C-alpha cells in the first residue's frame, strides 16, 4: 500500500508518500491539476492500493473532483 500525505496550495500540491511494502519514501511537488491527475492515475493503472491523508481546510472538494475523474 502507498500512503500519501498531501498539502494543497493554490498552484500546486506538495505530497509525501511511503510504500509500506518496500519502505520507499518520496516527496513530490505536483504543479497543476493535470500533473496531479496523471500521478494518481498512474497509481490506479498498476492496481496499487493507496490511502491519502490531506489537510481538511479546503482540499476536500478538490480531491473529490480529482478522484472522481481518476475513477472514471
């Protein structure tokens, strides 16, 4: 499973992730919506289980919108 922590800013997402199977750690800055969608779609394409934790202030609607597009 990949666990991701996401911090949302108006122009980008800063994420940190850990693969609980391998222990691999990564940090990424996703510059715009299309880059974020590409990142999350790549995880879905390989059938990777993912859990995302995010700041609660304003990100929920953005993530629901992005997740909905990725799930389609």
